[in-house]
């Protein structure tokens, strides 16, 4: 399955550098290039800028949140990840808006 901006991928923290924990974490795809995928990791521990319910994606199993935090992963790793499809609205639009504000 091809990945797209807005998809929720399950990525290993060891691949994203999101945490020293060795867990799988849902991440939303923000940008794609031929070699790199930029993702926003989701935290179920911290209550950051954008809270999200567990119903916002099949990849979420508890409430959590997104911040302006972004990481890059190799395209090959992202393409091999479990893909839960698009993050539900209005959360997707809000995560993408955070990315735009961060880039300005």
C-alpha cells in the first residue's frame, strides 16, 4: 500500500528516535520525498498542543496528542510500516496546520 500525507503509520521508536523506549508509536505522515518521510509522532503520555481521541485512527488505542515535533525516517522504513490509513478529520487538518505554522 502506497503511503500518503495524512496516513497513520506504526513506526518503531528506534527508527524515528522518538524515544529511548523500544515501542511502536503511531505517526502521521506530513511530507514525502523519494528518500525521506517526515512524520509527527503521537504521544499517549504528554498532553500537548493537539489532543486526539483513540477513535481518530484504528492505530490509536488510547487518548493522546501531537505537538510540533517532527522526525524524519527513511522512505523504505515508512513504506514497510503498518499503515492504518488517513487520520480522521478534524485532527488531520489540525496536525497539518501545526506543521505549516512550524515551517513559517
